[in-house]
């Protein structure tokens, strides 16, 4: 009788191979998620910063083709939306600022939705007729001649110094908000809520968000640094709607 070789004796059977594959698969499911670096929150924050930078570039390109004025400062007759802003309470029109710049944004509506936001980017700008696809507020008087003017930022900014668990000035209804924020308060009037980027920070943190400035730069700022380092030096809005001039120097931010 012919004796089997050691090689034949050590070979795996089909059943053993299947069992081995299943075991390896289960081990991968258990251990791989802990071994691979997660892309959030840092990945989400960096994506959000990139989005805001792209919006800053789009503003500059659009202004270069439209009398050196960004959409919020150019008239409707010249393709902007300044006429709407001569009235108060224009939060519902925040989306229009970005729809106007759709070509400059590369027809990519995902750029106006932060990955940390619960809102979902539309398939195209033709679907954007409200604020439900927008994550960033608009500083309607910002320009590149005033580098520290506030051109935009994360929508989860709200009143008071205690972070809330909502989106601050930006309601989930999509109706938006048209807000005057004083710039000379000694204590600071606003804070980032616990949504978006702030949700990943320790509970002891006062929150943080991203701000797009008039020169196109983007900064991640905490509530404290925004109130004490940036807000006091922001260029005040001067073209307020008739009958709505704030009692103190303020900036006008339109939230989606």
C-alpha cells in the first residue's frame, strides 16, 4: 500500500479553509475598527475648513466678475441679492447667497454643507431653494479690504455664553435668522453650541467653530477667543435696513 506524504497529511480540507476564513473575518470585524484611525472629528473639521476656504475663493472670483462686490453687496439687477437685504429678517434668503455663486463653487453643493452637520448636500444647485442644504452663515458686509471682517462661518453660533444643545441662531426649520451681533461687548454675547465641531470636544470646553474672514482665511476659534480676540475687531455693518439700526456697533450675520 502506498504511504501518504507528509505534505498530503498537512493539507487543509475545504471545510477547514472555510472555517479559517470565517474566523479571520470575525477577528477583522472586532479589531480592525480600533486599529484604523477614524476620520472624524479631525477629518470632518478639516473638510469644513476646506469648504469655507472654497467659499472664500468663490466670493473673490464672483466679485471679480461683478464690480468687485460679493453677492450680498451687489444689486439684484447685477446678479446679487443686496435688494433683499434692505429689508430686515432675511434669514430665509441665506441659501440664495450660495446659489448665486454656483458656478464659482464648481456646481458642487456639498461645499456648503459641513460633514459634521446633520444637513445633507443637495444633488445640484437646482435643488437648493431653501436653507435645508446650507451649513454656513453669511456676513453680509464683509470684504477683502477689511481682512478681519467676518464673511461666514459654522451655523451653530448662538446667543449667550453657555453652549446650548441646538444650532444656536440657525433653526432646524430652515427659516433662517437675520441677526445683529454687538462687537463691543466686554464679556462677549455669543457662543458655539454643542453641535457640529463642538460635539467632539470635552464637556468642560466652551465650544469651537470655524470662521471665514474677509481676506479668505479660515480660523478655528473657541467661544472665548471669538468674543475677545476676533469679534471686537470685526468691521461693523453700516448698511442696516431702515428702522433697524442697532443701539451699539454690530455686525449683521444671516444664518441658514
